[in-house]
C-alpha cells in the first residue's frame, strides 16, 4: 500500500463527526499513468463528476435542511479526494447551522477546491427536482459469446479491424474493479466513444472484463482504459466515461477525452 494511503480514513475505524470540519478531507496525489508511456503531457482532458445524495445541515433555527449536490473536479487537479474522507466531511455538516444553502455551497467550493488543489464546481440540487433515469447511447457489448479467463487488465485483447473508419459509441455494464485499500468491489458501466478504425468489440469486452480483480481508484482505472485504447487502437478521437455505483451516499464518474468538453451528468439505472 502507498505510504500516504496508510494515513487515510479508508479501511480504518473512524468516529462520526457532526460539527463542520473541513479537516476531514484527505487529498491523494493523482497518479499520472501517462508519464511512463512516452507522453510529455497528458493526452486527455476531462473531469471527475461526483454526486452526493446525503447532504444535510441545520438552518439558523435548528431545522434540518437536505439537498443533493454535483461536484466536478478537473482531471488536471493535483489531487483526488479520498471518498471516505469526502463522506466524513459531508457528515460534519449535519449538526452545523448555516444561514442558507448558498452558504453551504460556498463552504463546499472553498474546502473541496483547497483539497483538490484546483477549482471545484458545486451545484446544489433540491430533492423535489425531477429525477430521470437514462441510458448510455450506442451499442451494448455485453451479449457477445466470449470466453474469458483473465481478470487483471489485459490490453493485448485490444485491436482494430480492417475497414472504413467509423464514429461509434460502445458501452458495457460489466466493468468491475476493487478498492486498492479495502478490496471492496466497485461496480460501473462504461461508455467508449471514438472515431477511427473499427475496434474489435469482442476484444474490447474481454479487455473491460479483465479489470474484475484489479485494484485501483476509479479515476486511475478510467485513465488506464483510455490510455490502453489510445495506444493499441490509435483512434483520432476518444472519450471514456464510467458511471460507478454509489457507496456511502456518493458516486464517482470519471470522464477522459481527447476533446475539450464536459459530459452530461446522466443517472443510470444502478445509480
């Protein structure tokens, strides 16, 4: 285990703090996987989209207030925020009084931006706002009849086919990795959008399933998937978007792309 992670709250017994405490946040330096692949700078742009479903505080009269929130952290920020520490930090609002939801939002922006080392955007959402379950667009890979025996990342399965260049969206609900600290499973759906030579869909499915026993954080898994597809299939354009199932009232949804745009914060069935 990384020495820095030994001090993280993840995987340890922690007390319940219900008075506002930004010191609960635990930043972890990002692992720049691209540095060992011959790139002089990151070959992608993007962000990590977090959703929090359990935010509560007290108004000046002591009446509980509740909300959800969306957070966007640039993939160029120096740090990711360890997810259990994020949950502990949000819990610390529970018995703290604030003048308004906007005051809570301002604290969230300031504290999270300081932990990430870069600006974090925060959008507060009412629980009375309409919710809509959506689907990934494109072709689902999961019904292919494939035989798989390897459950550690196997980029050798990635290859392109002969034929005209295509612009395609492919997705799978079978991505699973494990927390690198606790070993607990992390479940996700992932969408690959690209333009270039057609990618062999059987090999792509086998590659995605090969993460099943891999231990890493959500953000690093998505970056490794992006880099492996970029290196082995060499598309002209590429985006990888994973929507992970929530844990502890938070879901994390990393997006990496060769293009400078941000993804819609859709909500899939399991989320």
